C-alpha cells in the first residue's frame, strides 16, 4: 500500500466495466485449459488405455484405441483381479472400523471435553497424538501374531481403529465443547443415566462432526494399501491390495489395459458417492481445516 | 467406577432440594463417568501404544524370519544401517521428498485457488474436477503417472508432437531428478485439497479490505502479496504442516511409480521398511520404523501444539 502513489495512472482511470470484460474472457479460458492439461490428459490416458487391445496398450501413449474394447478388458480384470471379492473385502474392513471408531471415539471425547483434570489433559494429548505420529507397522504384525489375529479382518479392523480413533477424538472433543452443558443437565435432573444422556442427547447432536470424520476415515481406509500389505497382504482381498497384485505380478507386467481397467472400476464406487454427496464431502474434508 | 458412583447417588435421592447446590462438585464425576473412556483407551493401548512401545524394544534385537529366537543386539541394527549409508540416505530422501511435496502442493493449490476464486459456473465445476484426484487411490494415481512418464508414454508423445524432434526422456530414470518428479505426482494428487483450503481462506477475507486496497491503487500483485497472503497465513500453516507430515509417511505414489528406484534414489523410509519386511529382516525394518517415528515426533511436537491451540479457539 505504500507504493500506491506510484500506480494511480494504471489503476484509477480504468472504469470498472471494461476492466471486467477482458478478464471475463481470460479467466474462464485459463480455468478450462488448466483442467484439460492437468486433469484431462491423465484421465484420457486411463480411459483410452483401458479400452485398448493388449498390443496397442504396450506403449501407453495418448492415441485413441483402434477399436474400443473397454467392456472386454473390464470383464477380464473383474474376474482375474477378483474384484467382487475385493470389493466386499474392502467393505468388510471399512464398515466395522468406521462404526467402532465413531461410537467409542465419541464416548471418550464426551468425557474428555466435559471433565478437566491434569490427568485427562495428558490422556487427551496421547489420544490425539496418532493424528501425526506414524503407526509402528512392523511391530503391529508381531503383536497381531501374538494375539492370533495376524492376517484376519479382525486384526485389520483393530489396526485401523487404533490409527483413526485419534482423528475422531480430536474432531469430536472440540465439537462437544460447543454444545451447551445445560442440555445434559436438564436430562440429568429428570433422572436420566449418563448412558441415556450420551446416546439420546449428545450423540445425535454430533451428527455434523461425525459426518466429517466418517468421510475422512472412509477415504483413508478405502484407499489404504500400505498397512493392508503388512497386516492382511495375501490373506484377504481388498481393492487396493488386488490392484497392487495385478500391477506388480509378472503375469500382468506392462498390461496397462488391465491395470487401467482395474483403476477405472475401482474408482467408480468412490466417484458415484462423490457425485451424489459432492458438496458434503468437500465441506467435510475441508471443514476440519478451516474451522 | 461403580464405587465412585454410589456415595453420590444416595444423598441425591434423599435430599432432592439440595441437588442444585451439590451440582458443581458432582458434575465432574457421575455425570460424565470415566468408564466412557475405557473402550477407546483399550483399543488405543493395544493397537497403537503397545506396537509403538514394541518399536523401542525390537529395534534393538535380531528378530528375523530366519530364526525362532529373538536376542538383544544393542545398537547393531542402527550401526549396520548407518555403515551401509542406508540410514542417512533414506532419511535424507524422505525429508527432501516431504519438503518438495509441501512446496509443490501448496504452490499448485494456491495458484488454482487464485485462478478459480470467483464464484462462476466454470470455476465451480473446475473446483469439483480438481478434487477427484484427492478421492482417488494414491496407488492408482501412481500407476497412471508411471504410464504417463514412461519413455514410450503419454508425456513424451505429447512433447514430441509439440516440439521439433523426438522426445524420449526417461522421467522416472534419473538418479537426481526422479525424486522431484515423484514429489510432483504426489502434489498433483493432493493439490485439490490445498486448493479448497485456500479457497475457504480467501472467502474469509472481507470485500471491504480488498476494496480499500484497490482504492488505494494496489496492483493485482500487491493485492495478493500485501493483503491476501498475510490473511491466508492460517491456511498456509495448516496446508504446509499436513503436507509435510503426510508425505513423511508416504508410500503409495512412490511404490507405484519407481518402487524406490532408480538406484534407491527415491527410497522413502516406508519403502525401505516394506522391502526389508518382505525379506524377513524384521529387526532392521523395526529400526527404520523407529527412526521414522522419532523424526516425525520431533517435527510433530510444534504441530500438535498448533492444532491444540486451534482446537481451543474452536
């Protein structure tokens, strides 16, 4: 602003209308170009390559397929990549993890938000430390073996719960503090037990923050391959695990048309959910950050 | 816990009128019973804290798939990793990768946010489009870019079309520059998230402030540099912190594009951990896992403090 006197020549005499009209053309063109170059090219590569016959897909250039055989490639990969089993495997680990994390995390958050003591402050700090600290992937496998849970869905669910409870506790504790405690006190005076107060009054009020947490955690778990490789790799099919197998097994080396068909089918459920609940998801994922 | 509840419940039933007076003392104990914490803490203890504690133990043993007994070997794992140069090299690669991702992701995210700031129909659609990579699997994104960046892949085909002569750069084959390329891919996947957070930040800047600056004759660049950027500081902090810590823990994109190559120059700590674990060298993998934990913890303390302050404001 100190430089203002230098610039009036360029800024002041310009009337608002003509200033807007050239920008009104430049900006949309720039926006569309950025979408085409940054997103259009990779997405076209996926669709074109997924539709090619094997011989043409060896060099994954951007040329269109000489004849489209997307459905043929998709049906091959759905069968060879055991996609149906993988889809249900992904659901099998995701749904219980999310349910457990939301309920138990909210219960803990409620007490952590309402009571104050030095001990509970320490408990809270430890409970949310998992947001940034990386889980000990190697020793978790050892522990699961000792518990007899290695390679089982239960073990995987436990690992995901241990990882994402911290996210729920962080979000929900902050949210509970914004709920007036008087709401609970009225019910307590009427003789409701703490369990009833929590599940009938507090828990329903948490809906918006739980929606945010659900979206985040579903995204993490649905797309996770790193932790799954350690815990259930080779024992249970999930979509990312099977993609990894399809892409890295010698049989499929360079079989780009199958890899990309797999990616296309695998992304479909997420894209459908995203198309339906787009606004919710976007505000959910950014919500935690902007608040 | 029940023993804590009993003495309070009894007088409450007898002396209903004094309830209100007794509340301040009671509120902290029986209204919010501590056992509500127990299930969550039990899961955290078993699946998060115990493995972390094990990390500090098994990193100093000779645990492997080749023998049944586990014995203490002191610092031998770290000495081996240090003397082979792997420890420092992988640590350096991980930190460089994290810094590059943080820079690129924020640069792209901020540029996109500024480009798509106005609420027009085209912009709204573009914002949604840029969010699609965020919800895609990082592994899938990695494979897409592996194909795109191959010597015979899409990028070279495009460049050959635009430029004179045949372009056949091995984008993923340089021992010096490939780390930059994979960081760009990682940033591409997450730039839509940064963009949205910057857009949310831009929305909080009041029109009055911008109008005042415009009336003072500020140019577009001055408006950005001296008004918008300082007011975006919280968004920058959040984006940089999450990008840094998230990519320290990176694996998927790099595994899918280079698997740590060429010549180990993109071998992140997690890639090393996965590879040595697969070879049955569990103790070495644990030692590296502990290293990652300590480095992230060191970086994270200021971040946790920041998040807690933010959360208190909320």
